[in-house]
C-alpha cells in the first residue's frame, strides 16, 4: 500500500497561524540542553527617583534616622525637569515626596506599594535651587502605613507637602 508522506506543518484550511505544541516542546528541550536552563539574572535598580544606575533619573540621596523615624536629604533639581519657566514640574515634586516616604517604609522593613498620595503645592519650587527634603513615619494600621513628607526651599519656606498611604505586601 502506498503511504502518503506527512506534511509538516499540516495543512491549515483557515490559513490561521498554528501553535504546534510538540514542535514548541522540542525546541524548548533543545534550548535547555544547549544552554543549561534559564539562569536568574540580578536585576539592576533602575528607580527613576533614587537609583544611581539610572542616568535619566533624579538620583536622590535620602538618609533615614532610626531614632526619630525620619528621612531627610538635599536635592537641587536641574533644568531638564522644568515645567513652567524656572519652576520644577509638579510631577517631579510628587515623585520626590513619594520617594521620601517610600524610603521610610524601606528602612523600617515594610515591603509596600503606594496606595494613596495627597500633595499640596504651596508655592513654586525653582530649578537649580537647593531643596531640603524631610519625611516622617506617622502610623501603621494592619496593612496600611501612613507617612508624611515636605520639601523646603533654601530660605525655609515649605514649597510642597505630601501625605501617603502605603499598602503592605501580602506574605
């Protein structure tokens, strides 16, 4: 009896792309055999606000005092983060306040994500002007951590205040 040679890939009457599971499994096994499996690669911290590895980021340097449960630092914002002429973009101000409060959580060993952020912009913050950053722990209720932060200009006027609620990650 004459056997017809099998077609690979099989004819597809609807002309739709097909996922051939057996072929995929074979390709995966060949890859794993050649490369010894997937190796975990250490991920770089590319946080926009505080990573020294992110050249486009803010690269904030924030210090935490365990006795008073406060975070503080200084920052001078370059022109590239300007909103209105000579003013820091409000989104950058919000990012700075959020990062200060996240550093408090990190230093207190809370693994959190931002749940709510309330920002009060009290006066314009100028680019290329030294800013003083300050934040403090307020309280923890079950899985919600509350913090506060503020940014002060070089003459001591508060330019923005923030309060944040952070949700603790589930175990």
